C-alpha cells in the first residue's frame, strides 16, 4: 500500500492528462531566463518603492496602520473589525520596525487613531508610511514568483516570463501593491491557494494542506475572499479525484478522498483565521470601538453559522451594513447613487493596458481551446469569474482594487498563448508584452490614476472614474510642493478628499464651501473625486473658475 501511494511522486511533473510542454531548444544561454526574471522583479520593486516614497497616505491606509500599531501595543482587537487581522499583522511588521510613538490613551474612531499616530503623536508620517508599505511590497513581489511558477508549469519558461511581465507591469498591481492596504495580499493568497491545488493533482498529501493555509491567509486578510471558498473546495476535491483516478487501486476510494481533501482545506483555512486572531490577543478579547449593525434574515443565519471568532462575525455584520448604504458612484462622467453591475468590467477596460487586455482574451481562449491546457481552465478561469461576479454585485463602485485578482489570474492564463503552435503566436505575444511595458513605464510614477491610451491616459482618468481609480488622497505632498514652488503667497481654497492633514505639509488653506461665493478669490484646489461628485455650491465654484494646473493627475488647481 505504501508503495502504491508513493508511486505518483515518481511520475512526470505534469500528470498524464496534461502533457508536459515541449522542451525549448537549448540556446546555450541558460542565464537568460533568470536574468529576465530578476530584471522584471527589479523594475517592479523600483516602481513600487518609488511610489511608496512619494505618495502621502491614501484614505484607507491610516486605518490599517493605526490598527496595526494598536495591535502591537495593546494586544487586543479593537479597531477595524470589518477586516480580519492578518493583513494588518503584515503591515505591523513594518510599523514595528519604524518604532513610532503610540498613545494608547487616545480615544477616537479607527480613522482618527491612524491620523493621530501619523500627525499628532510626534512621528514622521513619511517614514511610518514607507515602513508600513514595505512588507506589502515584499509580499507583492513574492506573488510574482507564484505567477511565474504557475505559468511555467503550464507552458514552460517562456510562458513564465510572459506571465511575470504582465504581472510586473500591471499598473493596478503596482499601484495597490505599493500601499499598506489589503487588496493585493488577499488576491495573492487566493492565487497561491489555487496554484497549490493545481500542484495537488500530483502530490495531494503535501499540497492540499498548504492550499488550505493560503486560503486561510486570504480569509484572514479580507472577507471578500469568502466568495472563493466554494471554488477552492471544489478544486481541492477535483485535484484529488483526478490524482486517484489514474491509480486503479485508489479509484474506489476516490470520492471519499476527494471529499476529505475539501474538508482538509476548510479545516486548515478555519484554523489559520483563528490563529491570526490569537496572534493579536491569545485571550480573544473583543471590545468594538464602532457601531456593529444588526443583520436579519439569511444574512444573520450565515453570520451565526460561521466557524470564526466573534470579532470576525461582527466584521461581517459591519460589511453587510456597508452593503445597505446608498453609496455614490461615478462612471464615464455620470454621477449616480447605488451601484452598476457593469461598473467593474467597464473600469477594468479603462484601467488595463490595451496589450494586456488582448493577451488576457487570447490566453483565456487558449486555455479552453488547447487540449493540453484545458485541465487548467477551472483553476484559472473559475476563481476569476466567481470573484468578479461577487465583486460586481457589491454596493461600492470605488475602484478596480476590488478586482485586483483579475490581472493576477489572467496573467497566468495569458501565457497560454504560447501553447498555440503557430510561429506568429510567440511574436504577437512578445509585441503585446512590449506594448504593455511601454504603456506602464510611461505612467511612472503615477500608477493609481492610470488609464490606457484608448481613454486618454492618466491625465484623462478623472473624466471617467473616481475614488481609488484616480484620486485616493495620495498627492497631498506633491500638491504642497507645487504650491510652494509655483504659487507662493497665493490665497488657497482647498477641497481635499483624503486622510492626510494639509497643514502638516505646509498648506495653509480654507474650505471654500463655508464662505460666501464672492469671497472666494485666488486658487481653488479640488481633489478630482470631489470634482466628479460636485453638486450645488462646489459645482458653482468650479463652473465659475478656470482650470490652470493638475497635480499627480488627481488634484486640479483652478484660478478664481
């Protein structure tokens, strides 16, 4: 029996239903692929670190950084229950290295705690934010290696390089991978779990538990990962089923072993979630500092059945409360209340490089059409489709960061183009990757407001999208430099949408919405998200002013 169970380990790297890629002809340059990998990751690291150094805190970051600092000092779950603690523990590694002063006696909500830490406790916000962002940057680079390994296993070394290039030049991945936020870590852990389940077709005893760890890490970082759980469990069962179906001695036990594999993933994932809370507070104390709404009906039943700590379940209640809120959205110049089901696909169309869109589409077709790649289709396309469908039903049309898993999964799928046995396929893929690289490099270092050439580039993104797609409060420091260098001694009127404190950066400004219209003279500075949502008084001010400058493609300066 032991010999039969060990036998699959000795089989080729790819199981029989997926023939191994045809080995590339030896070029005499074995160093070429490793060099390309190093260069791609180095340029990505440079882009993210540069972005992290230059950008002021975005809207969500002070919440996570403040919560991370509180967890380090108080060892208790108190703030930001709507997101589990693991992602903030990652951020806490950088916060601990920064060693900021922290005042545990400060009372305020989760946003105020973060702003107090950055601007009122005697710390340098530039230094604290850089250190807080660095662990997420490192994690983002590590996920690039997962993309590389996944694609290489499908179509060989060239496919791995193509996938890594698409990942490494993705403006969305660079933009959000350089912030102390949770979107990229969640998506990366999900991709890692799927990759491990793909490998479980060969060695289920090793890779199924590891896939559970990665799935648990995603669930312990952001609750949106819950939508992927049914897919991950199904993939775990399928991987083990396919593994056992090739061994006549294990076929009878295949259904039971497949169900057991799904159970292992579920149990391990649940354990990781509990562990993330226990790391913060072994006593699992929970004293919420914000209102936790009451949910009813099926949602209440779902929350009550969750096998997670009470803080996690209260976080789900907070999330459901957010879903009931009538948020405002902005798409293609239209301001609306509520959500549009097609918002995310439309936003991705604007904010994804054109060459990348083409390779995504071609790769998805190749994964389905090319026989030897077809077994990978459920692993690459099903999670992407389910997660995107879940995100599209949400009530918050705030940006493509809610779909940042798309450029990760489809980067791997795009490598499937190289499995098409046509000479032009490799040439076309190389040309499109080059197009993506040029488009990405041209937007440096303004990755957050990126839009592709068909929609006018980063300077035009604010005309079609808002919030984290273009203006998330990241350019307050750049605004201070511009005002100091080009508009000294001018009267400044500011409508800023963000978490930064303008006065800290030397911006002496007043809010124009609280004084008579005729008293507003000088420079009117407005965040582009506020421009997009401007009504009544602010709309009058903007309409009667003249646009003269733009900062970071996210803040507009008017002369009034």
